[in-house]
């Protein structure tokens, strides 16, 4: 299994910036992620008895202590995704852990489902939210609210919207885990396409808006959401909610929608709304090649 494992100096660089959640082996067929002393391996083909010794020896060489390894299949079809299984370490411990990034903590549950609770590939976008330090942030499709937590640390009032009450509750827990008071923070368990027009009617405005939808989902009233079809509507709605000089993040994992296409879509809608903006593609990550990370675009309104 000769692949490009993360060089040792990058392990040290992440740790120096207070980050122990990063990818140590980015490969389309077998990806290995580190979360402190826990490892999550996702594989298309490799059996655990082959993976575990290789991970342990690579981590030892990188001077990273490993307590547990969880392994999950990487199926072609998202509907076949299963929760990982623990294949190394003490199985009597609760299957929970922490993603620590830039000194902030996010709760993980490795056996809760296919995703443990934190997406590594949004690291650079979370860092940008921090540097923008908005007064208010609207986090659409917020999942466990990582963008909201980052914004709140610089004083933002955040609004997190997700269909899943459970994800929002985990998100609220992430505020607690970082000793951020929940006052001034809003959690809305509803369909984003229903919530955004409601917020616009109330005249609400936000300094940063995050649009990070899934490729496909079924909304609150059974309405199908499809990113290729609905991203333009989402962006239009977000323009109505944008404060002067707001920044809007468009992000997608849909392989059929490339960054160039996101840019074309954004430019069309901006023209329609007669708004000026500067557009930049999301920053590259040191540990994940662009073809294995979400495609992201920042629209900074003038
Ligand atoms: C890709 S995840 C978002 C990840 C998140 N931005 C992060 O960085 O952690 C997609 C989320 O969208 C939510 N979702 C799917 N369809 C939705 C809809 N129509 N309205 C609101 N939330 C929805 C799911 O429950 C899920 O939590």
C-alpha cells in the first residue's frame, strides 16, 4: 500500500496551531483521518487486518500515539453507507471522541452513523470565518454547527439551520464544549428553503452566510432538494439576507458541480440581482487534494 502519507513536519505544523484533526492519508480508495488518539479509516477494498498494522507503523513513525482505530467501508453509492466498526483498541470505552481544530473542540460519535460529526475539508473555510469575524452568521445545513462555533468565538450572533434536530442538539453541545454561552445563538430545525424566505420577510441580515447543502435530500414536507437544481435558488435567497459587504460561502460535495460551475452560477445570480462582488475559490488544504475536498467559493459583496 504505497501511498503518500502526511509528512512528519506537517503533523508537527498542525499540532503547533492547536489542530489534531486532519487527514494523514488522502487517497480516493483509502483515506485515513486522525482525531487526537483516534483514527478513522475509510476504505473501498482493504480488510482491517491489512490496514491496522500499516496505520500503527506509520503513526509510530510520525510520533502520533494511537489508542483506537475505527474502519468504515467507502461505498460507491451513498445509500449503502454504514457506521464504522472499531477494529483496534479498548472497545469498553464509549465510542466518542473529539475533533480539535485551532484550539476548538467538536464532539464525535464514531458509531452514530457514517459521519462522526465533523468535516475536515472545511478547515480553511472555518479559518476564513474566524478572520472575517462577522457580527452575525447564518449557517445553512449547519449539521453539528462547526461554522457557528467558530463565528461565536469572535462574538457573532449565529443562526444555525438544519432539518435534523439531533444534529442541532449536537451543535449546541459543541458550543458548551467550548464554553460559549448559548444566549444570542439560534438553532432552527427546519427546511432551509422554508426558513430563508421567512428570515427575509422579517428583514433579517447577516454578515456571513454559509451554504453547504448535501447533494440530495428530502425536505421537511417531503420536498426533494437537489443541489444542482437548487443551489441557484439558495444563493438568490441568501443575497436577500446579506448585510452590506457580506461574505457568502457556496460549498458542495456533488461531483457533477465543479468550482467553475459554482462561479458561473454565482456570477449569473449577482448580475440578476445587480450586485457587485469579488469571488474567490476556497483555499487549498495541506492534507487533502482538491479532488477529495468539497468544492467551495467565497462571494464577497461590495
Ligand atoms: C453536508 S452536511 C453539512 C455540513 C456542515 N456544513 C459542516 O461543515 O459540518 C448537510 C446537512 O444538511 C442537512 N439538510 C439536508 N437537507 C436539508 C434541508 N432541506 N434543510 C435543512 N437542512 C438540511 C442534513 O441534516 C445535514 O446535517
